[in-house]
C-alpha cells in the first residue's frame, strides 16, 4: 500500500507506550541529581561562614563535587558497554546513597575534608547516573525525536533543583546560627564549637534524608527490569578503541564536549555566585549578612523557576524550531544578560543575572543530543566524554571565586567583574551553535 503524503509527513511519537514506565523511573533520577546539584551550590557560602574560610577555599566544595563527575564518567561508560544502562543506574544510585549518608559521620568529625569526601563519593554516583540515564533516554524511541525526548526528561531536573534550593533556604539557611563570619571569629572556642556542630547538623540533615530516599529508589531499580531498546543493544558490537576513534574524528562531537565543559562551568558559576552577588548588593543597602543570604537565595529560587519553565518551553519549541537555531538565540541572549550583570551594580544587574537561567534552560540537553546526533551507535562511550565535560563546573567556579575575593577591581565590585568568566563561557557555547548552524546548511 503506498504511503500517502500525510503518512510520510507524520512526525514519529516522542515516546512509545512500551517505554513509559522506563522513561518515568529514569526521569526521577534526573530530578534527584538536580536536587543534589542545587542544594549544594548555596552550601559554598554556608561552608565559608561555618568554617570562616575564603570564597576560593569554600569553592573546593564544587571541586570535590564536579571532580567526581569527571573521574567516574569513563568507568561508568565502560560498565554500560559491558553490561547495560540499568546496571550503571544501579551503581550510580548506590554511590549516591553512600555519599549522602556519609554526611552523618561528617557532622561527628566536624572536619571540612570529610564533607569534601562525602561530596566526591556522592557525585561519583551522579556521574554513573548521568552517563547511563542520558543516553538511555535517547534510545527510547525514534532518533528523530531524541533531542526533544532528552529535553523533556531534563525538564524534570530543575524540579528537583527547585526542591533542593527550597530546602537550602527553608531548612538549612533559616536554621543556621545568625552570627556573621566576622562575629564567629570572636566567639570563645567552646561556644564556636557548639555553634559549628549545630550548623553542621542542620546542613547534613537533608543529605541524610535524601540518602534514605535513594535507597528506596535503588530497590525499585533492582527489582524492576527495564526494557533494552534495539538501538541500545546494538552498541555492544563496537570496541572501546573503535568508539573513541569514531567520536574523536567527529567535529560535531569533539566541539560539543568543549562547549559542554564551558556551559556547565557557566551554569554552576551563575547559580553558585548569585548568592555572593546578592549579598554584596543587599548588605550595601544595610541588610544584615544572614538576611542578605536568605534573600539572595530566594532570587536563586526564582532563577530556577524560570529555568524550569524554560526547559518545558524549550521542549515545546524544539519540536517546531531547529535545535541549533534555538541554541544560537539563547546563547546570544545569555551574553547580553551577563554583560548587564557585570556593568550594573544595582538591582538591574541582579535581575539580569536571574534572567540568564532562562537562556541556559535547554543548553545542556541540546548540546548533549546534538553532539551525539551522528554517533548513537557509540553513545555509551560518547556519553562519558560529555559527562566528563561537567568538570567545567569544578574548574571554573574556583577561578571566579579568586576574582570575587579581590573585593574591588578599579573601583568596581569584584563580584560583578567575576561574571566575565560565565560571559566567556557563553561565547564558546555561541561558537558551537554557529558551527551547528553552518553544518546544517552544508
């Protein structure tokens, strides 16, 4: 029977019914690593106050956090290639739970390094999860709808992020002792120790709770068998060396890894240092440091609400607009907003900083899917490179922290000047978008 023009032009479904349960369970993981990411970003400032250390030193939290992503991405990819994405997800959830539950002994020891270790183990788990879940979502249906499907799954990531940020404000920051960093230095040793233990207990409680929740989810993945789509099953026929060669020979993939490195760095810098940006603004208006932190975190939550809305909106637009065109437009908008953030030292700058989150909304999944567009048969190994690129979230924030610690630069607040780091990162993302646009024309 010949195909009619209607049949020929009919778009493939975004998600087939047989994959709905698998998609739902794996998408829960997207929300859970969003929670971990965005309860942690505000903790840079919290750890700085608890331990009375500099912004650059407290940014070691991000180094430990995203270092775990980098180190475990390749082992996760190799495990997926030898076993299955389901195995990678189970290992990821196990490490996530262990890292989160290690916050309890961290409180007992009171050592900053023990929390860095807990973060590192936790994010080794997140690395397994992201290396397994992202490419698995791509295989759950027609390759033509892979970018939209990943955008949809990634849209639930900021929902977890919003919960994490809400917990950071309402459960952590509101219940910390209200002593400023300067006041803590003057406290007697016994009082300082009591205050520190109280604050560490407050900080650790959400992580311990989420660790127990992860244990429950882990049990579901152990006892529920996920389907293995044919596209995923065929990937086992390729050698590691063959996959690496094929991927590295592909400019679309190679440049995508570089763009992802800078994008993730920009995302983490924007969401981490919005607190410092707001605190400088509000304390200059006479608001106490503790209240400034809480108010700044509320702006951070607003940014995440906009990011979440942007993810769902971007998923809708990506069904009607070429992904590379959408990426180009959002990169240009991000550059404009970041420039305003640098130049303005009042509320206008903070509003521009919040609006950057709308621009970032679909950058990660779009770069990810576009990088693997011609390499689905190698996506198990290709996923490792794209997740290793998350190292940008570990390397770049401490550099921005060093700029912030300078206080002022040529009479301009250093925290404003520091946003030249995400600005340059968005320029790299724009470069990749322009490359994709040109490639689509050729």
